[in-house]
C-alpha cells in the first residue's frame, strides 16, 4: 500500500525549518541594528583621520618651505617668497592624490580662494574662527555641498588650509557597508540552515563521535586507527584519518631520530667547547658574559656563574685598552690577536691574546671571543730580550777590553 504524502505543515522538516527561519530572520535584524552604528562610526572616524592627516601635512608643507627661507634669510625677499608659496601650493594640491577622497583648498587673509583641488565656483569662503588653528573636525557647507572639514591657519603667510571630504563620499562606503552587513548576515543564516539540514538528513552524529574519540586518543599519545566507515564522505574522511595516523607514526619516529642526533651533536659540541685549551666565551655588547668554557675559568680564575656577574670593565687592567678595543669594534665586526692585560680573580695580572667576532645568536648581537693566555710566553720573551741585552753588553765589554789592552801594550 502506497503511503500518502503528509501535508507540509505536518512534516518534521517543516517544524525544523520554520522555527530556524523565524529565529534567523530575527537574529539577522538584530545584528543589523547592532552592527550598523559602530561600523558607521568607525568609517566616519577613518575619514576624520584622513582629514586630520591632510591638515597636518598641509601645515607641515608650509612650515618646511618657510623654514627654508628662514635658513637662507630670504624671508623678506618677494621673489623667493612667491616661489616658495607656489611650490607649497603645488604640494598642497598633491595631497588630494595622496589621501583620497580628501580635498584641499587654501584661503588668503580675506577668505579668498587661492588654490583648490575640487571644482568650486565660490571665490570667497567664510569659515568660523579662521584665524585660530583648529583641531576640531566639524560639518559645514562649501559651495552648496555638505562637507566634513578641518581648517588650520598658517600665520606667516596668512593662509588658511582647509581639508575636507564631501558628505556624498563619506556616505558611499557607509551604504556599501550596510549592504555587506545585509548580505553577510543572510549568507551566515543560509549557511547555518543548510548545515543543519545536511546534518539532519545524513545522520553524521555517530560517525563524528567516533572520529572525536579517535582524536582524543591521539592527543593522549595513542596513534590507533579507527574502523572503516561505509563508503560515504565520512568513509573517505575515515580513510584519510587512518592515513594521517600512519604519517604521524612515521614522522614521530623521524622526530625521535632527529632529536637523538641533535642531542648527540649538542653533546659533542659541548665537549669540544668545554675541553678546548683555548678560552672561549660569549659576551653581550654591553660587556656582560653569557657563556664561558673551562679554559677561560682557568685563565681568569672565575667560574661560569662568577663570570656572568662581572663585566669586561671589571677584569681589564688598563681601561684605555678596553676603550680602544670598543672603538675598533664599532667600525669592524672582528678583531684578531689583540694583546691586553687582565686582572684575575686573585688580583694577579695576566697577559692574553684576544680574538673577537660579532655574530647573531638567538636574535641577539653578541661577540664570540677566543682567549689565549700568553703570560708565560711574554715572560720567556722578556728573558730572551734580557739575555740578548747581556750578550750585547758582554760583546761590547770584550771589545773595549781588547782595545784597552792594545793601547796599554803600545805604552809599554
């Protein structure tokens, strides 16, 4: 027996769609009422920002040209004044192209129009408080058109610079914004309705719960596959999910291997860093130690923690050596084989040979320094120089004795 169709108003789909439709329309109307005022206020504020920017730039242009005349001491030269004013007017006109849709007009002391980026028939425009620099943006009428403007007064040339936008230009994006609100709210409502209907007809709740449980297992660290669902869109999603599990297992193994290699590499580098016979340290530009190896500890007598509490000023024996070192580092990124004197922790002196290179470490500019203790070497050099001096003195003394002996022999 064929079942007769139920009237529309008795179907479940009707009672699902009808309340959603009514609720959606109500929500759309509420959203439009709530969003329109702040959006209109925001757009108006953006136009006001452009007006204010144009006004400030206009005054800046005039001040720049006038200051140029002051620097040349030509402010009383009529030709130079006229040239500077013409250049300033051209730059003021260009503001309309730089900050659309702002228009700029310039009025002289009698409110006569001397420059304009808009088509204005009036030759004289009266403004309120024209002689005062106004930071207020207000509505007015220019040449019969409603505008929003701000004016600034430049007293040295008796100019009033007016930056304004026609109300029609302001209203265009506001109307567009309203249309966007209408379309957006309608689209959102339609998308929600379609999504709900799709979920209702396809009965996806149970498969999705299985997928959610599987993802929770993944977050717990268990990379387990889920049973394949029938060949539908959710079935394809399940297959992709299982492929993702396989990829995650493979990537997890690769990451583990890379971490092991990184750990080994770090340990090897740390071993080389700590056990190299040359002192190595990392120093900030202000002279604070960041890191140092054991060899540097043996040279200075300070351990790693103690070095972090001292600066280069604390261990340099001669301040002029440190000053000279910093001056060189300002003009070049590295220094090699610079010999300086250091004060050790026990207040004894030692001589070192220093090599420094500037590099970036974790987004910070630091110096990598290699320090070689040459105190013994310098002592040996001094002893050698002393022995050489004694040898020269001995040779000289022998020569003098020989000459003296010859003289005495002649006398006898």
